[in-house]
C-alpha cells in the first residue's frame, strides 16, 4: 500500500468533500481516503495507479493533480532510508513535502485578503458587481413604487434596457460560478445551493427579458436577481476567507522550523539546510537560536524555552543526556546534540500532521439550506411542471399554465433560504469583531452554541504566560524584603534567564534603586554570583549556594523547608545568599490573568463544565484550578496527548470547546468541536493585531514564542483578540443568540415556501405578487438577523 496526496480543485462546500471521497473510495485498491477542504487536498491509501484516482475525481466533477506519493512510515521514528553503501539519505518524497510546506510558510498569515488567495476573486467580484447592481435596484424599486402615470421614465424602454444590460453584467460576474456549479451538479445527478441560486436568478432574469422584448416594462424583476447574487456572493467570500485561514495554520507551524542547521563533521562546522539533517548528526545550537530537530544533548548546558511545545512557561534546564525538541528556543548556553529524529519523525512535524488530520477527520456542519436543496429543487420543479400540465393539458388553459409555471418558480426563488444564514452570520460576526471576538464560520457558531464542556489551557490562557515574583521569604532577621529584592535584582541585571528578568522587574516595580554588580558570574543551570555594594551576592538553587560555601546545616535546613513550602504551592523558588549566609527565598509563578475568575464563574452560569488541561506539573495546575474554581484538572499532558484527551471527552458524548494560545494547543484546537484561540493584542493605532515582528504576541504576555498565538488563531475556529478571557463566555452567548436568529430565519423561509408554492400552483398568485412576496420574505429574514444587532447587549 502507498499513500498519495492529490491537489483537488473545484470543491466549494462540505458536500463536495463527500462527493470526492465517495468517488475515490469506489476505486479498486483504495483502503482509505480523506479529503481536506481547507487545504484542498485528498490523502489516499491505495495499491493501484495514481491515474485511477485522478480519473475518479474528474468523474465526480472536479479536477485533481498528484502532489506526492510515499510509502507509509510504519514503526520508524525517522524519515530516512539507506542507499546501497549503507549511508542514510533523506527520502526524496519527504523533502518534497517539507520543502513545499516551507514554501507555503514563507509568507506569514495576515488578516488581509492577500493572505486569503481564494477570497480575493470574490472580493473584486463583489466590489464591481455591487457597483453594477446599485442602479438596477434603484430603478427596479422605483418602477414598482411609482405608477406609470406619475413616473413615465421609470417604466420606459430606456430604464428597462439599462436594467437588462447591468443585470447581465452582474450575472456574468457574480453568477457565473453558481451557474457552472449548478450545471456540474445537474450533470452528476445532484442539486445543491448553486442549483438554488442559479434557478432563482435565471427565472427572474429570463422572465424579465421576455417582458422587455414584449414591450411590457411594468413587471420586471431584474433587481431580484442582482440582490440574490450580491448577498450570496458575500457569503461565499466569507467562506473562502475561513477556508484559507484554516490552511494558514499549517504554514504557520512550518515557520517554527529553522531553515538551516550547523553540523559538526570531521571537526569542522558546516551550515546545511535543516531538511538535510540525518539521525546521528552532531548539531551545534548557539544562544538565541532555535533547535533545528529532535535530539539528545551530548555536550553543554543551557535553558530552553519550550513553551511553544509543552505549554510550560518556566524555562527548562537541559544538560548532557537530556532530550530536546526541534523548534524550541535556546536561551543561555551553547549546546551540542545528536539528532535522533528528522523530517516527518520530529515532534513539530507530527503536530503539523495532527492539525491536518483533525481538520480533515471531523465532518463540517453543512448548512441547512444546502442539506434540503437536493430535495427542495426537484420538488419545486415537479410542482411547477405538474401545475403547468394540469392547467394546459387537463384544463386547456395554456395561458394560465404559463402564468402558473412562472409564478411557482418565482415564488420558490431561494432568496430567503440563501439569506437566512449569511445575514445572521454577518450580524453576529460583526458584533463579535467589535468586542474582540473573531468567528470564522457558521459551523463554529452552531457548535459553540451547543457546548457542554470547556477545556482551558493554563499558560497564556488563564495565566499571563511569563514568571513574576509572588512572594519573598526572609531567613535572616537583619534583612528586609526590599533589601532582599534589591540585592537579588542588582546581581540579576546581567542575567538573561527569564527568572532573573522577573526578579529585576519586581524590584523596579517597587521603585528600588539597583546597583551595578561587580565580578558578575553566570553559573550555567545554577544561578548567578556577583558583588553588590561590596557584598558577595549569590542567587540560584540551594545546591548552587552550597557549592559557593553558603551556611551551615541548620541554615540549609531552614532554606530547604522554605523551598519545599513554595514547591508545594506550585511555585518556583530561588535562594538568595549574602556574604556566605542564606538570607531569603524569592518565589515566582505564572500569575493568573485579571478577570480569569469572573470568566470561569460566567461559564458555570452558562451550564458548562470547566476543565484545566496543561503540560505543567500537577501541583501548579491544582493551585491554579483551586484559585479559579475549575471543576477538573488534566496536568502534565504532552502536546501529542492533548488532542487525544479532547477526543476522549467527545467519545463520551460531550460537545467540547478547547481554549488555548500556543503551538502545543493547535492539534487540540483543531480536533475540538470548537477551538477558541487567545489572540494578540489589538493595536489602537491601526486596528491590526500587533505582533513582535516574528509572528508572536508583543508585550511578552504569553508563554508562546515565534508565532504560537498566530498558529493557535489559525487552527482554532474562534479567536479572542487581546487574550481577554471575558470574551470567552461572551462568545458563547453570542453564538447561541446568532444561532437562534439563523433558525428563526430558516423557519420563516420554509413556512413562506410551504404556504405560497401551493397558492401559486393553484393560480391564486400573480407573478408580480409572487415576486413581492418573495421580496417580503427576504426583508423579513434580514430584519430577523438585524434584530440580533438591536437586542444584543453582550
């Protein structure tokens, strides 16, 4: 068996995915097939030729081209193979895939249309089509409300021909994709929303054209066609943006892998592309560089920022024999490590694959109007033709037969059905955007309204994402808390360690004057030492203080007790010694965000169960959960396990929301029924999401680095701009309110058709009244959606 990836073009909705999957699975030798609408890819496990897969996709009405073909990686941690000489070489297919993803990653995701290539054509169609449609609407509505006696021009041939020409332009510009889709759907024996749109606009246009050529200028419905196309086109533009954003998550993930790596061969340093690394290579990582692949440290000591992978805000100290993860950031010391996994075997590559699989495996909610289109359209056509036959053949009244045929088709125009969802979405997403809630699509709205469980990440979501001083404990009666913090802050000024920076920040927040240290020494993975105002100050681990000759057994016991107390509360503590005596302990922790408690309480009031899931240690997680009143805790959960925990809850029948902000949360965000990402702050100067220039959040508010928040935003379905937790319950309330408007709009659209189609078939509805009724139904649906704006108070 082999795995082939196909690039599939022409897919427009979730039903397209089903048609492509069915077509591929029907090919002999195919054991598994999954189609990803976001990336427009089909991944197929099969034994036959690729040409049969391409032919099957074409037979289903779409186009496909093979992107890659690979043997499945069974039981191996590396994407390498051996040549005849025994030397490991990268698989060419792996390089193709990785290089392609790196190419995709060359442009960071942004919120403009140029980051949404599928949305750009719709944007320009809407601009030009809207300009052409405006005069048609003005003239058309004027002709309906102004009588021929008082407004002759509105009913003149010039006005009629102006509408005809402009409407033809709008139909060619905005309607063409729908007409092509409807023809393809009909050719393959199915009906969808394209069929509805094409039917409604064509009937209104053809009827009006016939009336123009007959010299009847009083009952034209050109404005009906253009209004349908403009509003439905707007919905398609929003959908295209959402699909492109989903694909951008994978591009952002690949941005984290360094482009080059420094390897040691024959005693020389060589700069090579990271994709050419092989298991067994000795790799050098300097301070400030990212680890290019997974491996084991062979020489050196340092601290790594692993928050983008583990969610742990505190830096991780590593030395000889410790495993390190590709994509993490090296802080303080140089490291040499032996590469153990490369290519698709690395943790980062596995996270990429998990996001892709999660987006593919879960079925997207198909809009109700699309779901009924396959039944609604044939039924309407049968009713129209049957009524025409009865009036013409049975009753011999062919004039009435044509009258009824046109009336049924016009009254059955799917304008109200098509408007019910996108207008409510436009209002709901607009309200959300004003309050810092970015909602990607209707499916996200629907799922968010039905939630039962909310799973919260800790670092950067509930907490600030960076360490801060929480307490100082004195061990010497002659020392004050301010003096303890001043001395520690003074010696830590030259340290690059995050804990050291937090101590300096705390001292400055208290307004303490720091002195410049003399004879400063950084003790790798241990602490710092220096002279401050003539006194030797040591800050670090108790073991480091002991190595520096600090204190006797009694003093060390008091220090050890203070350290244990802080550790039991989930805090990280450092000891401070002055002139050979331990004088105090400084405790640090990742503080809870303001408003986190209120947000959890609000979620409980909405009837939701709240869980905390983190890669951090259990003591720290329990302390945060206890402080916030969270129902349950899942601690020390690896990134590869977070997705499994979410799926486990779903298998128990729960509707699950995952809330997070980092790389480690991306697979779980994509797998959850609704993924809610904590985004960057909103810059008031230009309205853009501010970043640090590398795709990460500015201001150090999060434990994520190098674009973690951007990736969470793209992998999730909802983004809370600024990381404001108050937006979480607000987003759920808004989702529920929006879905109520959507269901109400669809209800009235169905009732409208249920009542008026029979009236039209019986000859009780003039085509002009049918068009008026249709217009009224559209207005009622729009007013129903706008009611959300008028009634919503957050």
